[in-house]
C-alpha cells in the first residue's frame, strides 16, 4: 500500500477541517454530487435564463476570472499532487451551492459575484507558474496552502447563508462577512510569494503558522462579539437560571440524606447511558418530605456525568413562572457554554423567542438532538399554576418523543393532573415512603452538633436524646416537621421548656408579622419589616416622627422556625405553612384580609411621617438615610396603592380613609399636572366616592399615575416629563432620597457603606428607572447594575410591522430612528423608482420612503408623498420621527413642511434639535417660539451649543421673557429668572469654565431685570449647589445682598452658612471670599449658631491654608478701628 505524500495529507486535512466547520452530512453529499466546473457553468446559465424574462439579467461574466484560475489550480493539484476526485469536488461543489443560495435575491447575487471576482484576481495564474517551478515536495506543499485558503473562503460564505434570517438582514450582515473574507484574500496574495523553486519547508511552516494566527485572532474576536450579543439577548429575555437557588440548597443539605436515592436501582437505570428503559422519573411525596433537597442532590450528581438542565419552581413566583419561562431557562442554560447553540439562538427571531412557546421548544429540541445524553430536572412542578404545568408537561412529552437521548425527572406532590399526564410514562419514586433513614440521619447530625455546643452533662444529654426520640415516628416522612421541631428545641433554655407544648400560634406582634409576610405584594426585607413593625407598635397616639430602630428584631425567635430569611427577604419555610396559617378550617388562623388592611394603614402612617421631610436640605436627607429613616420609604412608595386598592372593598376601614386624608393634605403636589390622556382602567368604589369624594378623586389620579403605559421608561434623567403626573409629592421625595442614596454609595466611604448595609441590606446599587423593581431591590455591585441598565426597558417600537423590533423596541427614540434609517430605508434605486409611484403605495410602504427623502433634502418629494392617498394616512408618530430627523439635519424648510395641522406651538424637542443643529437661521426661527415654562430645559441645551451666535440669540430671547411664569397647570407662579437660574442649573455647569462664563455673561446682560430679592435667591442657590466663586462675585456685583435673606428680616441661612455645609474646595474658596467681604459669621438668632456649625467650615483650612477664625480676624484687622467689633 503506497503512502500518501505530505501535500496529499495537507489536502485531506484541509478537507476534514472544512467538513467540521460545515457540520452537515447533507451538504457534504451535495458537494460531491456537483464536483466539476461544467456543473457550475450549467448553474450560471440556468440562473441567467430564469432572471432574463423578469428583466433582472445579472452580469455573471465577472466571476469568470475566479472560475478560470480555480480551473488552473485544479489542473495543477490533479497533475502534480495526484489529488483524489473528492478533493477536486470540494473546489467546485461549494461555489455551485453558494451561487444557488445567492440567486434567490438578484441584489445578493450581485454582491456574491463581486466578492468571487475579487478572490479570483487574488489567485495567481497557476498555468504560468507551473511552467517555472519543479515538482518538489516543498513546492507542492506550498500549492496546498491555496486549497486551505479557498475552503476557508467557502466556509465563511456557508456560515453566512446558513443563518436563518440572512435574507431579511442581508445589508446589515454582509459587511461583517466581508471583513472575515479580507484576511483570506490577504493570505492568497501572500502565498503567491512562496510559489518559487527556492521555497523551503520552513517558509511553508511560517506561512501556515501565520495563517493559523490570523484565523485564531479572527475566531477570538468573533467569539467575543458573539458572547457580548448573547449576554445582551439573555439580559433582554431575563431567564431565571436557578444557579443561586441550587447553591442555597446544596449549602443546607445534610451529608448522607440523599444517598438512598442515588443508590436506588431505578434512578441508576435512569442515569445509565447504555439503558433506554427509564426516560421519566417522578419524585413524588407529601409536602415537606425533602423533595427539593433530593432534586438538588440529583442535579449535582447528574452534572458530574451528563449535560444537565434544571429549574426550581416556587409558589412565591407563581405569577411569573410559566411554561414559557421554564423553557426560556432551559434554553439559556443549554447555550451558556455552547458557542454553536449561542449562534443558533442569536440567529433566531427575538420576537418569537420572547413570546412563542412552540418556537422556544423547537430551539431546545435543536440543542437536544445534537447534545448527546441530557438530563432535565424540574422541582416543585405542583407549585406552578395548573394550566401552565399542563402546557409544560405536554411540551416535555413532545421532547421525549423526538429526542431519544433526553431523560426527565419531575419532583412534585401527587396532584391528580400531574398523575394523569405522567401515567404509564414515569417511574414513580415515593419519597416519604423511603426517607425515614435520611430523616434519622438529619436528626442525629443536627442534635449532636447542638449538644456539642451546649456543654451538657451525661445525664442531661441522655434525657435530651430521649426527648427527641419520638420525632422520627411522628415525622411520618416529613423532613419539614423534623426541622421545625429541632429549630424550636434549639431555642429553648431548659428541659422543662422542651417537655412543654412546643409552640402555639402566635398573636399580636407575631400575628402581624406572619400576616404581613403573607399579604405583602413583594416579599419584604428584614429592615423593611423592622421599620413597619416599629411604626405599627410605636406610633400610636400623636407621634410626630418615624421611630428609629436601635435593636434588631429576631424574627426567627419571635415566630419560630416556620419563617426563614432568604436573600435578606422574609418568607415561610414552605408554602404549606402559608396554607395552614390562613386556612379557614384551622382554629385561631390568621385573617389575611385583615392583615392586608393593617399593612396598608401602617405604610400610609409611615409615609405621612416622612413626607414632611420634603423641604430638607441634601445633607439632612443624607443624614436621615444613614440612620435608616427611609428604610421603608421606597417599598412604601411602590406598593401603598396596591395595598390600598386591595383594602377598599365594601367594608373598608374608616381609619384607613382617615390616614389617606392626612396623606393627601400633607403630601399634595402643587406642581401636579392633570394628564390630558385619561386612558387606563377606571377606579371604582362607589361607597368611598359617596363618603369621601376628595379621597376618591385623589386615589383615582394616583392609580392612573401608577398604571401609566409609559411608566417603564420613566427614570431620573427624564423626571421632568413624569414626576408632576403624580398628584402626591411621593415621587419627588423618592427621587431625592434615591439620588442622595446613590451619592452615598458612590462615595466609597466604608463607614457610610456599613451604615447603609445595616439599614437597607447589601444590594445598595439601585436602578435609575422609577418603576423598576431594582430601583429599591438593587444589586451588590456597580457592575451588576451596569449590566442591568444597559438593556433596560425598550418602549420605542419600530414602525415596520414585519420587523422584530416592532415588538422588542428600543430604549430611546433616537435609537429607534437610527435603526429605521439603517435597516428600513429604500435603496437609491427603489427611491428613484418609488418617487413616481407614491399614488400606488399604502401608508406602510410610504413609511420607508419619508425619512429617506428627508435625508436627501428632497422637499418636492416630501410634498408629493404627503399629498398622496397613503401619505394622508401616515401615522402621526412616523411624521413626528421624520420631522425630528429634519430638525436634527438642520433643515428648516422640511421641519416646517412636516408640522402637524393641529399643532398650536412648536414642541420643545424640535427647538432643542434646532439649537443643536448649529444652523443659525434654523435656531433664529425656533428660539423665539420657546414657551417660557420650557426655558429651564432649553437653557441646558443652549449652554452646550458650540455656536456663540446661537447662544447670543438665546440671550436675546431671555431678555424678552415676562417677569413671572406658571410652569404648568396647578403650579403657582414663579419669578421667571429665579425659575431659570435654579440650583439644578448651577449644579450642572459646575467645573465647566465655558458654561460658567456664559452664565456670568447672561447674568450681566439681564442685570437690570433682576430684583435685589431675586439676586439674593440666586446667590443662595449657588451656595447650595456649585459654590462657584465666579458666579457669586458677579451676583454680588449686580447687587445681591451678602446677608440675604437676613437683610429682609428672613429666617433662612445666608450664602456663607449654606456653603459651610459643603466640604469641597469650591465651598472653601467661596467662604473665604464671603468672610473677607464682611459676611456675618454669627446668625442674629443665636451666637452659638455660627459658621462653625457647618462641617465645611471645620475643614476649610486644608483648602485655603487658614481657619475661619483666622480669616475673620484678617477681615476685622482690615477695617478702621471704629468699625471693629
């Protein structure tokens, strides 16, 4: 048998690498069946014949250089290397398949022909070269490098055309494909230099290594990009992966308790990769039998041998756990470490992935058919909604029929519907009939550990062992029973206590706690519950402050081991505890409806005590945060409407209505803007409407705010558009608390962080979206928060109904518009052709053309499109988007052309874009149309303008403003310039010399319009915010009184005293200037109330080199003797 040459071996290896990349036997057979150049030419003729009648004849002659040089190369390796027919087939088969795929769309075929032409010119003239070199092994090895390059090129195109949606997103995906082809073309050009007689095997080895390095770099970059896209997709779908839950159970498992299951013969057969007898196992048992811990042990065991996917279903998540959510979890677990399946997920339609159970099942089926033996373990199926679990069982049945290597384990109670579904399919293992030995092991280990820590004598130890000996018999297969008994015994101090009845149902404080754990809309954390109980039991009577928590509550000791703390939240140890405590058939059970009303009243009482803090300064808010005053505020703000709504039945408590009246009196927002859109489910409570119409009206407005369709997009950055839609000041107060909380968290001060964790738990990093659960249930690290916010709510939907993003959406309008412009714009050819056919197009088709015409600046085209029948039916949102695009591009004429018929005033967004466009004429048209109440937001944009001419136009406009402004319906009138030059403005321009200089210039231009009082207000606002010395000097020069508001017999703090609360360098420089200008160090009310009361005063020496006393002495020494005090 003759041995193959190194060149032949290299060709065979390259072929095998290509086959591994393609991973499809069907395509391999198709390649071999089309293995000649004649087959390729026959296909190109067929393509031309098919397209010619349609008027789409393509210029396929451009691929002739590629086919000619490939033919020359085939001849060379056939003669010199004596390549086998299948080797040659891999030169012609792939190109035929690629041409066939691309011919489905004529424009795609053109692009493929272009790249084939480019590769063709990168290949050398092999016939000429063959005449110049000999057939040495080294030269033949160099020839094989081209084969590897050509197959690499084919593999890239195969990967592209096997994407499920390449047709829809060709224009988006093709540029990335070309980037992958570029290194292949570079390799072809480099390898031409090796085609000479002097080539050595070292040259070839270096070329091959360089090629491998390039390929590896590209693969790493692709893998990194794919991983980022996968993580973003996972974040958007947000599947529960259950790893933390598994870890929680593993850390609490007692060694040896699961041994009986792992050694069970039926379980062993289920695990055996060579056995197909047992596909399903049903771990069946009574509540509290330890099924979940056994499931955790089974997961750990199977993971050591096979691919394992799992889920822990819980009654606490009943509302959010569905068949779809479980399948989501399994799919993303499967993709976590499988790059090939990740790519498959990314190629799938996200809209279908998000909301189509059948589609997700098909994805999972795709994985299971190629993954080998895979085990799926689902615990707690009985805790899922009955309808949803039936869907899940049906889907699992489909999987088990189509995927022979799948093994399933279900853990649940013996519910009838589950038994019916699993009848004749599952092998049943009855847990509570088999676990007595495990319960005894658990009792022995726990009891021995507890006794070892107590130091009891032998006689006492013996008596204690006797006292617990009946536990196993009474447990009757229930682990939970043994656990609760042992937890209670470990809390007792004497043998007499152990002999007594263990525990009766709790009342009063314990009853309130248990009731609130059950009825809380979202599980409360320990600090939240501590604050709620303190309010309930310490604010009876005329108490005016929130009780401070000094000693921590021991909830486990208070109520016994029927409750537990999981991830800092209070919950029952098992859902059966909840069923028992609130069962109407149990004597002294807890009334859940009563508990809901009590929790509602407690939270309203608490909010009433905190809303009075609205006028506090930032440092006072921070101080209250650190002592834990607001530990219940965020939870209360989010869930008081839910609790009140649940409490307002026919027999609502009068005491609750009384608390609501107080809340609406003290917490009424005078900035409330009544929404023009009153859509949403109406609030109905006829008895309340009759008894207390004002409370009813306020509740209606509040519920409308909490149910607003746009609430998912509300965040700190856009608070100006939503915060005044709340008829109460709760949102305003919440925003201030959360922002100050964030500043404390970001400070990195270990003492402050310790206080925050003590009062608010360990998840300190909060989301900035107001209605996100993570705005008060935060994250442990800033990195987790960043990952969360990166893919937050996406309310802005694509206009095209066939686009995935018409459902998925984008987080901002601008991103939605960018997507539209990138993906849905017509091609120049379509645009030119379509411009004459607007009359025939419907509104959906015209949506694609409108932004394209705007980008082209085609005023005539836009006019004709709008005048067409379809144009008259365009959605207002589409026209608004096109108008914003026109404004962004600085087109005044198009912006005016796209004005809606019923528009009475130019929107603030258009004026902002006009200023940002840097087009002076456009800004000159827009700025005078600014409404006075919008000036606060426009001022920020104007300050950022790069055009001095535009900023001057803005200053000219400010001079024309009326003296007072009403910011909105329900607002009181404000002095216009005080309204514009506010504390937020001064904070925003801090440390920006250009913006500070502009504000200074504007203040000087407006100087004659300021009253002395307004100048004083601005001076104190500067001291409260940026402490800008530049602006303070300008305000004093314009006439601000240094002692405002004391110069007007007011009682507030002066600029000096406000600055003294700030420890920054800017504050120190401002204090130095004010003291040396003669600002009073002591307030008139009390000599003790001096600048020394501010922490900034104590630390100013480190910034200015002098203490406040030394500065004051310096000021006094500068005065004439008769003026010194």
